[in-house]
C-alpha cells in the first residue's frame, strides 16, 4: 500500500485558544494514538493532507516531526467544518509492520457483466471492503471481476477472498448485482467459451430470468 508523508510539529499547548490560533494560521491540529499508550498531539499545514483526504484511494501515513521523530500510522477519524468543509481535526493511529490492522479498501470492478451486455444494470451495494491484515500485505484496491454475471446474479465478498487479508464482512454480503431494466434482451445460450455454468460461479446467485416482468426487480 502506498504511503504519504506528513511533516508536522509537536503541539506545546492543546487548549482551545492554542487550537484556534493553529487553525487561523492554516494548520490542522492532530492526535496520534498508540504511541506507548500516550496520545501525541501535533499539527501540520492543511495543504499537507490534500492527497490523503480528498481522494478515493487509501494510504498509510508516515508522520515526521521537527524533533526528528517518525511514526507510521493510518487515518482514524477526521472532522470538517459544517459550512466551509475545512479540516478541523484529524486522529491517526500508529501501526507496526508485524501487527495486523483493519482498513476499508476501495473496490475496483473489472470487465463488463454479461447481464449488462443484455440490457441489465450493474448496481453496487459496496464501494469499499473492510479487511484485516498486516500493513505490508494490504492492497491499494481490491479487484472484483464482474464479467460472468448474468441478469439476476450477485457477486459476493467470497469472490475476492485472499490469503493476504481477512474480509470483515459475512460471506453473504453482496458487492454488486445485475438488475433487470426496460432494455433487457434475451440472453442467448450458446456453446462458446463465454458460456459459464451456474456451479462454476460460486460467488453468484442465479435467478429465473424468464419470471422477470418489465419494470419489476429480479426475484432473489
């Protein structure tokens, strides 16, 4: 997983007055938890968080302080101003290479679903998966291949299992599914290599397409 470096400085005072002064100076007050059990208060320029906060990707963070100290961490919580959306406060959690962590990793779909080619619509139930593993084993994103999905079929989290991480969702959690639409066309059965038997797609559920009426959702 990619890492972003944040250069900051320790905060000598954590009162409301000092915090307000930091924000007025374009700094974001932060707290790093997990440092020998004691929270570490620091601050950094707001612009330093642009590539960490305003992106759909996830990263680990290397926090470098002016004192020469350096910590590996992940973003735990963030607060925004209700009107301006400016960053008000960020919490980080220290990580270690030999200790597993839990993170939400983005899902990237691959391929075009067979059901979409026949007029169906691909609906997403999840955009991120909560997984647990060692920091060095967690990917930048999780790839989910949807090319074999027919109308009425679903892709479950079991389809993206990996030895590198453990998925923190029940096995019956749906990532996405192909729903019927007004533009549905007949899915012609043939003997070419693209034909996949239902039992060869363990992460999908086959519905009776013939029972679908125009304008109604596919029965599950």
